[in-house]
């Protein structure tokens, strides 16, 4: 199969490299010439474990290439994937579809007959209809199909998720387009990954419903954690106790500082907007969005409480800034609201993150970035573990403690045990225990 991927961002690049690894002939296109030059020099624009090797292997095997020339890249393609960004539109929270529609207009005149146009970007229900309308208007006699094929990749684990998915969702009623999609994903269902064919609208909604459900699970356990603190219960036991029920499932029940990242916050908001526009309220998701927003600042207040209630002139060290480990992504990271709360209360903030400090310093210029967890803790009144990077799991706790001025340790991810932390001389607080 010959495939063009429009948009060489996170989703486009990972999907393109994985399709090439299956043996397909893939060209990843992007308007950003600098990004394409970098990719041609095997410099990855994002941090994703394993991606540079995967790209190199497939470029060397001549199955994967990068280009800024969309028209030329579309020649002879069986499928064109649209994997451009759909950020939250400023002001109203709707997904901004201008990049998707611009790509549709551009490809309309240039695709061969019987090309499958696939929306990989997360797009609100009905976007496939509009993409189809745009292409048909520009090229009325062309035979083509518009298919929805959402991605369920987690940053930091994207290649594994792509190659061993729980399911592949393909939304179209056009039989020849289903055949093309089957051929593209054939290596995966040889691996027994289920492929689910649905209507285009159902497929578009599946993506939002999945993310909203996962965000709900996280928010549910976060609120249980707060309740555990009041009741003297342990949220990790509660989580295990409910997760062993197969109907509930054990995943996504880790209490923490609230979800962040490029998907959950944006997709839950977009689902709310769709629901409002269609006069079909999703009250649970509304509550989830609100609870998660409130939680991030509450985590800042939790750190202030550990300082004795007054943060003025105090120094706080944050370990981890990215929204989760194994990424340099700072989008909607809880650390942002936490830092803001600490600064508003008069604290100074020092921080360390294994991959995220460059991104973080653009968003949080007031934070002093340091070379190590120990350097961040130097003279600090409190240390707060914000992101559960593996590098923080085996810290020399005595060394960390002796670098500090105060003795507070706030563990927002529950990665330490109270006895080991207290043995090192810390006053320890964590989430829901
Ligand atoms: C998510 C979805 O998992 C993925 O299927 C979708 O395609 C994109 O959005 P991602 O944003 O990479 O992926 O991160 P994920 O690992 O799902 O974590 C999201 C957030 O939830 C992080 O801030 C994480 O720390 C938090 N989280 C996750 C919890 O607080 N507790 C959990 O139990 C799980």
C-alpha cells in the first residue's frame, strides 16, 4: 500500500513510521520546512522512546520519506491520512478544524481515483461529512471515500500502542474503503488485534467517549482519594479493591494531581461543546472537567499546607513538570497550575524534569530550572513530587533531605512509602493515604 500522512506531528509521525515498519510505502508531509529538514536528518521534533530508531530503519529501507510537497506526495496513494492538529479553539473550547479543512481542500484536487481519505486527527462528530463535502465540491466526478480511524496512542508508549492495540476502529459504510483499511492494518489483525467497523459518526464519537470515560475514571479515584484523607482510608487499597472487579478494571485508577496532556483536557471540552450544541447534556463529563480544573490548584494548596500554611519567602522544589513521565510535553500539565498557586502565595519555585525543562521554561519563566533533583532541593523548605519519572523512584533520600532547609515531602503520585521517607527524616504527605 502507498500511504501519505498529512501532518508530521506526534500522531502523524508515529503512525507513518509504524505503517512503514509494516512494509507500506509512506510519505509524511508537513508545511513546516524546518521540521521536514530535521526529519530528513533523523532529528526528531518530539521526544518519544524508540521513534528515532524506527524512523531511521524505515528511511534506510526506503519505505519512509518526508516532504513539504503535498501534491507530489499524493500521486499513486491508496490512502491519505489527515493527522493535523485540532487544538481547542480560543474562547469557546470547540475543536479548531481549520487545519483539517485546509488539508481537505488541498488534497481534493490532487488525489487519484479510489483513494481513501482517513481522518486520524481527533475530530468532532460530523467532521467526516464536511471533509467529504469539501472534496466533492472541488472534484465532483472523483470516486473517493472518507473514513474515520481514530488513534488511541499514549505519549511515551505510542509505538507499542500502535503495534499492539486493544482495537482498531474504522468508520465507513463504503465496502471498497473497508478493504483498503483491512489491507493497511493486516499485519495487526494477523496479531489478533480486533478491527471494529462502524459508521463514520460512531467511530468519531468512540474516540471522544473513550477519552471522556478514562478522564472520568481518573477523576473518580481522585475524589475518592480526597475522601480517603478525610476518613483515614487508603486510596491505593480502595483502588485495588474496586479494580479487581472485572466490570470496573484496574487501569486508570491511580490517584494523582489531575489529568493533563494534549488529549484529555481538550477532548473532554470538545465533547461538552458537541453535547451542548445538540441539546443532549453529558453532566458527568461536565463535572469531571470542573473537578479536574479545581484539583490542579488544590494540589498547590496541599503543598502550601505542608509548609505550615504560609508560603511567603519559602522555597519549593518540584520534581517533574511534564504531564506524565517519558514525554517532554507540557500541554495542560498540572504543574502549571501548581506553580501558579505557589507563586501567587509568595513562594519561590525551583524544579527539575528529565526531559521537560526546555518546554517548561517557555511557559513558566519564573521557575528556576536545575540540573538534578538534588540541585532543585538545595535549601528548599518543601519538595513536591509532581511527575512519576522512574529517575525519582530510586533517589538517595538521605542526600535529598540533607540538601534541604525544611523537611516537607509532598508526593502527588504516591510513589514512596511513608516508612522509608520518614526514616530519611522527612515529614511526608501523599494522595489519599
Ligand atoms: C491519552 C489516552 O490514553 C490515549 O488513548 C489518547 O489517544 C490520548 O490521550 P496521553 O495523553 O498520552 O494519552 O496520556 P495518558 O497516559 O492516558 O495519561 C493522561 C493523564 O492522566 C496524565 O496526566 C496522567 O498522569 C493521568 N493519569 C492517568 C492519572 O492521573 N491516573 C491514571 O490512573 C492514569
